[in-house]
C-alpha cells in the first residue's frame, strides 16, 4: 500500500527566506506520525502545502499519491484539519460553526457529534466571540473528529486545552487510529507525542533532521555516544537541537 | 491619579498609529469645507441669485427637514453654513466614532489593552488617549474651517461660531461613543449604537425643525444648527453640547472604573446549539456573513433615496434660482428635476459602491483573520468560495440601487401625490449597476493579485468620489474624468437610455472578475 503523505526535497520560499529547504516526510497508512520542531521551523508551512493552501516552490509533495495543490477539493474529501490557532466567526455559536463546517463535508453524524460535545464539555450555545482559546480549539476538534476522514492533520491542536480535555483528545486519537485512520500530529507536547505516535519526523530549519520510530531515533543517539538509559523523546529532541 | 498613568505614552502611540490617516481625514474635511466656500461664491455671486435661493427654500418644510432652519439664506455666509453644516457635522461625528472606538474598544477586543495595562499603564489611560487624539483632530479640523471662512473674507465672529458648532457635535459623539464602548464588548456593536444615536439626532432635528421646535432641543445636531452662525449668531447653545460632552465623558470614565477589562457591561446572549439549514451550504453561509452589512446599507440607501424624493419636488425651484446651477444641470433634456435625480442616483451609486467593495472583499477579511483556511481545508474550491461572495456582492448591489431608485420615486409620489415617475426612477436605478460592478470587479482583481493590495480598492473609490465632486464643480481634464466608471453612466431619466457604455462596463466588469478569480486561484493563501 502506498504512503498517505509523501514529501521529498520540499522547498518553500517567501521572498528571500526559505521556510522549507529540502524537507522529506513519509507517513504510511494507519500511522500516527509525530511532527516535531520549534516555532518557525516550517511545520505549519509543510501542512499548508499539504492542504493546497500554498504552493510549493520546489520538490514534491503527494497526498494519497496526488498533487495537493491541483487536486485540493477532491483530496479534502478524504481529510480533516485542525489548526493550532482557531479563529471563528464571532456571531455564530459553537454549535452553528460545527454544523456549518460539517456540512462542507456532507454533514456530521449527530450521534458522534453529541458524544464528542459531551466528552469535551463544550457549551454549544455560546457565540464564538465569548469563547476562550481552548473552547475555540474544541469547536474545530469536534468538527474534525466527528467526520469519517481517512487522514487527520492536526497542527498543535490542543494548544489552550486544559489537561482533562488534553486527555480526552488523546483518547479520541487512539480510537480513530484503532479504526485504521492515519494521523499527522504536529505538537510541542513531547510527553504526549511519545505515547501516542508510532513514528516521528524532527524538523530543523526547514529540513528533516531525523525520522523514524522511537527505537530508531534511540539507536542513532546511542551510536553517537549518548547514554541509552535516559532517552525520552524530549531528550532526543533536545540532543538534536544542541548539536 | 494612578488610573491615568501612562496616558502620555498611550496618546503618543495613538498619534504614531494615526500619522497617516489623521492628516488624510483633516485634509478631506477642511477641503470639503473649502469646496463649499468656493462653489457658493461661484454659484450665488449676486444678491439677486441669493434672494431667489432664499425665496425658493425659506420655510419649505422638506428643505427644513433635510438641512435645518433656512433663515440665514439671505447672506452668502448663512447659505454656506446652512448647506454645509448637516454633512460636516455628521461626517465629524462618524469620524469621532471611528477614532474613539479604534483606540479604545477595538484595542481591548483584540487583547492589546491587557498588555498595556499589565505593563504599568493605568486602566483609564487608553480611553483618555483615545478621547484626546479625537478631540485634537476635531479641533484642528475646526481651526481649518475657520481659516477657510476667514480667508474667504467672512466675518471672524460668525466664522468662529460656525467652527465651534461643528466641533461641538463631534465632541458630543466622541463622549457618547466612549460610553457605548464601555457598555458593549464589541467594537462593531458600539459603532452600530453610535450610528443609531446620530440617525436619531438627525430625525429629532428634522421633525423638530418642521414642527413646534421642541424636539430639536433634544438633538445634538439641533444644538449645533440652533447657533445660527452668520444669521442670529447665538453663542449660548454652546452650553448644551459642552454639558453633554462633560456628562458623557464622566459617565464613560465612571463605567470604565467599575467594569472588567475585556468585556462590556452587556454580555453577548447565547444562540442556537444547532445551525439552521440556511447556512449549511457555502453560498448560504456567505450570505449569512454578509447579511447584517447588507441590511444596514439597504436601509440607509432606501431612507436617503426616500428623503431625497420627498424633497425633490421643491428642488426644481431652487435649481432655477441659480443661473450657474441651471448651467451645471443643463443637459440634452430641459427637465431639471430629471437631471437632478440622475445625478443623485449616481452619487448614491458611488456611495453604494462602498458596499460593493466591502462585500467583494469579504474573502479578504476572512483571509486576513485566519478563518479562510478552516473553510478551504474542507472540500470547498477556492474559486467557488470567492465567486459566491462576489455573486452576493453583485446581486445585492443591483438590488440596492434599484431599490433606491424606487424609494426616490415613492418619495416623490408621496410629496406630490403623483406616482407616474416611480417606474421610471426604479428603472433608472439599474443604469448605475454596471459602474458599481466594475468598481467591485477592480477590487476583486486587486485581491487576486495579492492580499495586501486589496485595500487599494478603497483608494480607487476615493478617487472616483473626488473625480465626481470636482467634475461637477470645476474644470477637470476630460481624460481624468473618463477614468471613473461613474462618469460614463447615462443621465437617465433626463436623457434617453444609451446602452453602449453600460454594455462596455458590464463586459469590463466580467473580464476583471474572471481575471481576479484566475489570479486568486493561482496565489498562496496568506
């Protein structure tokens, strides 16, 4: 079975700055792939290229084997997306927003919607202008999780969520991968990612620094002479950035 | 007092933010006043022409309702004051409203006030700075009006009184805005409420002036006009706006000192937990986003058209009283009223093109507020999404201007009892549509080129307004006049309908629309 996401030597220039400078990223079907890197390293740029919102300047990006820029509408039927900074329409309630976003994908299953609303404890009758950051994230999360997408793209989806809802999100992620869906999850919460993801890509200055399973990343670190006892994902991440 | 700590810094910062927009507004306001002074001297050069104007206007209830008491029209200064004050006061009020909100509630809504207050600023500092910069701008504008009148050779005392009258209304609105900025948590809602206050003061003055006069004294606009510069020259009514400003500003500070930062006194009401079917498809959702703006514009243009229609019957006499005006409106047809209506319809169409632009550029504001990605990551095509907004913009623009034509006709019918013109004026409204579409399509084209270029569309509209105004007053070179689409609208109902320019403009609008969409399709989302 071919990869869901296949990126090779991806370059994106904004004027004279190179936001992406030869990035590689492969995500296989059914994987939860952790996408890690500091602010400004190019994670969101990569995701926006995958969503066909911006056009690559060089290299190739393939989504389900197709061109994300040229085939955006068709490909979007198969994915759901949650940005890290959700901005909503101030006069619409959370419930209206979830329904409207769901309608773009042909409607949500009302049972699944209700179940998610209960688990995330979202007040659907509040206008978006009255929501806190965390509650705005919940709106986008519920709208995405209530769909039956093959691929979920999460760009720091839990920023602003409290630890209880963070745990709810983790449960939801486990449930959907249990059903064979694929997830690309960009996050700064490395402890969370270490438990959730099967494979990782660490990005540095618009380029892939390391990629593979946790064991693979550990082997590389050990062969570079690191102490094998204290090698959490966080240690590995910090090690790559201290070089 | 510690509440005011940091006011100086906040004021200087506001000044820095407004370093471009403020001079532009001042030049606009003072330039407008100068235009009145220059054009009136040209149009009513002789006392005989002035007397004829007075004869046709004096005591005419419709004219009194539109522009206030007419007693001052025997002198040129009085005529200028009478004609310019309604527009100048209302525009100053709108400016004061935007300026106060921009530096107080809008900042707070975006969360920037928190930063300021957390870094040692007093909680009263932002509002104080907002009021100071607004008062400064209004005062500079008033000095400008005075200078224009003084240079024009008008008496010093009445010129000062006139400038103070306009200033006083601006300050009352600044104070009122400051109060509403505490009451509601939303900049948009606060602006809407102040808009209602301005509208109601116009209505109270209009009804009061035509009736017993009592209601006029409940209207800040009435106070300004009751000073009657260049005529009775009353200074004591200045006490009323001064007291109102002091009261509203104190009330605003009192409320500010007692409320939570980041919210208003009124909390937003809850809404439905489920979406109605009307927003469950992309076009319906776009329509919902544009609905309130559309309703506001439609109501405004309709009322304006109706009011103009009601006054219309008497306009003919006024126009005939000035030989220069008769020349200005003398076209192929001899019917002055029809020419007048044609030009009024074009003026309304240029204003209405403001709606067309804002409506076409709705995707731009969605894009710059980071909401577009949420929609476009769904299976919704880029072109389909923007084309939906553009469709709404074009249909609504056509609907609005046709309705304004209808309102003109109905207003005229109500005043004269003769509704035979209603159909003609309704049809005449449609002649304006291609020029509005062309303006909108230029905005779309700019949006297609890049997100940052989008706001240049407003500059285009300003240029069209300027060309229109200057073309009717002075001698602009023909090629410059031709640059504005609104110069090519046939003056129906005064002349027979010439379809050629309308078809050309529609074709151009279509071309720019297609090009704009094609460019948008190819560019990155910001």
